[in-house]
């Protein structure tokens, strides 16, 4: 469930993934404030796991299908760069994973590896291997879950490289929520906006790269988060269970307009 909005975005904000952002679309260099944290989804998915696409493919395999999938993922990365996307923001539950942890996963991170959607195994692998990763092409996870350490460990296990340490993670940890509440009482941002603003601020400060709203692509399963991001001028793609490399590639090349 997304938080309620008390701060209205520009009336000229982009409302679809294929329209341009507002003229005044730069993200403030002073981190905005949010006083209320977003409630976690309390119900984990009860769907029959046999109906979910839970398999993952090791990047070490060299089958013809694996080679073809890596090629598709590379095309997606190149397509995003050609469309001037600089920050790819990925939700965790029901997006990167094919299940929802409810922010209360009690097992080890390795127990979640089999729930990583294959499309993200290939896509993130190619992002990590891009020479532009963490230079002009950045990746972050934005989640209402408080389990930041779990996500970090899962990324290390899944991709087996220290490059995952350069993926910025913004979760509703107690420290993060306290910061939101302390900055400016009474001021709120909806959806994943505060998370994204925090990420953009860090990138500019530590990596000397300035990112504006239209250069952000949010991948999220929640329609409210998607709608909010559209209103604020970001590019978006709602992730559904049928997501695949072919669907993602079609979106990038045929539906996503240049920034």
C-alpha cells in the first residue's frame, strides 16, 4: 500500500511512460522531507508456488538459450542508454522477487535466490557488466521493506560480484524512517519519491552525476507507486507475473520515448 499524498506534483507532470517530463523537472538538490513511513504490505503471497516462475538461470551456463538471453539483456541495457535513462530503480517484493516477503523474511538470504525472476537475473547481470555501470548508468533498489541487509546479501549471492555493493539500496529501515520524520514535520511525499530523491542526492554527492526526473525508470509491481512516479515525471513500467526479457525489450525499444 502506498502512502497518501500531501504534496502535489506539478500539474504538467508526465502521466504516461511515453510523454515528456515537465519543463521544471530537476530534482531538488536539498533532500525533501517526509514524515510518515509507508505501511508494508502485511500479506505475503499465498499463491501456489507451482504457478510462479521461480527458476533462475546461472550466468555461468553457456546453452544457446542462455547466450540468447544475455544478448537480449545487453540490448535492453543499450536501449535504455540510447533513451537517456541514467537511473534504474527496482522494487524488491513482487518485482525483483516473484513473491512478497512482507518485510519479515526470517530465513537466510539464500532461501530467496530461487524466487528471483529470471528476467532480473539477466538484466542486472548485464547492467553490472556494463562499462558505464555506476558512472553514467546507475541502479538502485527502492523498497518499503526494512530488510536492507537481506537485500544486500541476496544481491551478492545472486550475482557473485562485489559490484553489487555499488547498487544503492533505500529501504524503510528505522534509521531511514527516522530521517524522513525528522526533516520537515507535516511534509510528505507519496510512493517511492522520498527513496528516489535520497538516491539521486547520493549519486550527485558521491559520483558527481546529476539526474533529473525524466532520466529515472521505476520498475515496480504496485500500480499506486507507478501512478505516482508518472505524475512526478519519471519513466515507469509496472511489473506483472508475465514479465520477460522480450516484454522488457519491447517496452524499451517501442514504448519508452527518449528523455
